[in-house]
C-alpha cells in the first residue's frame, strides 16, 4: 500500500505563491501516476494536475500556466508549485497516487487565498 502525506498549504494573498509537497511511502513510487486534486466548499472534487510515470503532465484549464507539477523519484515526493494564486484556488488539496491496480489518497492540506 501507499501512504501519502501532504504539506505546504496555508494562507496566501492573491497573486502569491505556495508549493505543496506530497511524500509517498509504502510502495514503488516510480510506478504510479501522481496527481493533485482539490475540493472547494460546496463544489465537487476536481483534478488540478497530474504527472505520469513517464513524466507526462496534464493540467486543469483553470490552473494551466500558473501551476506546475513535478516529482522527485529519489525522494518519493511530488510537488505542486502554485503561482499567481487567485481567490478561486481556495480549497483543500489532495494528493493522489494511482496505477492499474489501486488508488490512494492523502488527507489533504488547506490552501486559502484571501486578502
């Protein structure tokens, strides 16, 4: 199994930046597609960004050009660099790891964009 622990969330002003980290343990990190999802109050959880085991990246239209997902195989960690943050980015951000067999979730980290 895989255990995922997110960190790096917090309060930031519009236009600011945050970097989220997701540390994975318990399985073979390199075989998983990693992703970041978010869920805002009253809204459905949505995919923000993902990166495959071949380092192919995909982004939600709403964050493309502002967010960057990356992974460090040596550290078993995936990152989400969030720049030019908007009020609409406020949500709980969840780390996800998945392959053909299973899917795992972190407990989430709160990102609040506010004046």
